[in-house]
C-alpha cells in the first residue's frame, strides 16, 4: 500500500516550487489516492491539477504497485462527499 506520507514527500518539492499549499491527502488500502490543494492568492485552474498529478505519477512506479490518483483544488467541502466512499473502501479491503 502506498502511504500518505510518501505522497506528501513526493508532492512537497513541487508544491513549494509552484507556491501551492497541500490541504489534504487520502489514501485507502486499494491505493486510491486523493490530493487536495490550494493556490494562495489565486484560483486553482485545471492546468495546476494536471501538472501536479503528472508530477506525483512520475514519481510512482505502476509496475511495482498499481494506484489511482485524483488531484483537486480544495473547496469548502474538500472531498467531504467522498469520505464515506473512502471509508467504505478502506473497511472492505
């Protein structure tokens, strides 16, 4: 299983270089990874999400361990709607 702290370490240099702030990371036993972030002083755009997703994915090895990755701006609910799904997946695996 890919650990949350691994994703934090992978994301940190990119976040710092691009003045982004990590808000939350969720990883369940099925390696469904969700990353939520903000861009202080400006809105997050799709290019930010794509670039961060590509950065994280480039640092992981799918041949070693498969995963799914979702990168999103942190809205007011910051993934709260998905919490139940993540918990259910965690409990079923």
